C-alpha cells in the first residue's frame, strides 16, 4: 500500500542520494523502458523540481525528449541485481520490464506507469533541458508523489533508515543506507 503525499514532500526520497529507476514510455512499442540513474537531485521546493543527468547517447534520453515526462521509482536493496541490469543494458531492443518481471502500475497523473516493487514514486513533467558537457540536465516538475505507508510518519519525514535504498559506488558496487544520525545543536 502506498500513501499519497505532496509532490514537494516526495523530494525527500532523493535527499540522501539514492540510485533510482527512471521509467519512460516507449510510445512506438507501447511499453515502459527503465534505466538506472544515480545523478538525480531535488533543486526546488516551490515548485517541486528534480534534475536528472542523462547521456544523450542513451535510448532513454531519446524517449524523454519525445514524451516530456518520466517517473522516478525508488528501489531497495532487494532489487539490486535488477537495478544494475537496468543501468547496464539498453532498452532499445529488449523489454526490461518483462524480462525482469517488474509490475507496472498506473500513475496518479502521468501516462507513464510506476513500478510497484519500488517503495516510492515521483511523477515528473519536463520543464527544461540543458546540455552540460557530455550529458543533458533535464529539469522536471514533480506533479505527484507516493511512498510506502511504513516509510512516512506524516510530518514531512521520510524514514530513510527503514528504506534500505541503494547508492551507486562505481562498477558493480553499491552501498545502502545504514544508521541515521542526529546532529546536536552547537553554540
């Protein structure tokens, strides 16, 4: 069960820098394509906007430029091998959703489906793209967000310590969130 939250609250699921699965519709073949991204950041709260860095050589870049929308799906350590596959295999000639037995579910506002196995979702509409070096920075407004009930305390607090999200470390290496620490007020 997922709990609906405000799109601006959904940005918290990115604050700790997880590697995510971006979903983008391949309208030509009526299927969902997934790719893994670790270069994603929240950059505005009002309106809620995320920026994702995508290599223009990737098939998914082409799809985002056509559809002007995508979903951000937050996986856990249970999906490590599938996440890595999505980050190292092109969806141009393979249906990753079918191959990996993911469950696409309807989004709140977008036509691009979400991945049920993930603990949280952001539904994003592209507002601007800019080429920076060898990547395109794609800014997108978060129009809707949802998170697993057990990971939201209802007061603007994503329970990152229970989320067990993945963080790309290079090659085949990933880290997961462990201990959450609280800073003391100094002075």
